[in-house]
């Protein structure tokens, strides 16, 4: 093989490697834009709510900001996108209820059922409700979020 041919083949190989690497990076960037969850909360509300979330052990049953399968890894529904399903007033009432199961029945084992947070200070319940209501999901993912919450809580097949 002549030197000129080696140069041409080497150039073609370099172009191919560059093109493949560029396309892989482009796919990764598109995937990052497709993350379905977002929050509309202010930084202050998010920070305070996360403090309350950690202090009350909510992460033992729920998770936030996860891309895992919605049906795995935690016993109770994942909270990402809950604000697209429930509004702030509903969430505040649920958090304030002496018996949350009377509002939203659950098939979860007793140790994983939502406890009452009626004993939390009213301001903490308001901050949590505001933050949870801010956890939105993009429209294209909303039906999947509703389905996962319904099926996890009831054990029944979701019908639109």
C-alpha cells in the first residue's frame, strides 16, 4: 500500500470515528432533554421541603428525582410528577388528614401506608404541599405517571 493510500484510508477512518462519536454525543444530549420530570418551586421552597422530607423519613417509602422504573425500588409511589396529578389544596388536605387512607385507600402493607402528618406544624405541611404540587411531569409522560400511581396503590389494572 502506498503512502497516499494509507493517508486516504486513515483520513476516512478518522472521519468515521469522529462521525460516530458525534452522533453518540448528540443522542445523549437528546435524551437529557427528554427527562420527563421538572419542578416549578422556588429554591427556598425546594430546600425547605427537602429538609422536611429528610427529617420525616419520607425517603424510606418515596423517592424523588429518579429515572428508575416507577414500580421498583420504593414501596410507595415515586413523587416525581405528583403535582401533575394532584393540586396543592388536595396535597395539603392529604398531609393534614388524621387518616390519609380515608382520602386515598392503599393496598400497601401497613408499614408502608402513608402516615398522618397532621401533627406537623401547619407551615411545614403547607411547604410540603406547595413543593409536591410543583413536581410536574411533561404532558407526553403524564398518562404513564397516572397509571403507575394507580396500579401501585390499588393493585388493579389502570384503565384510561
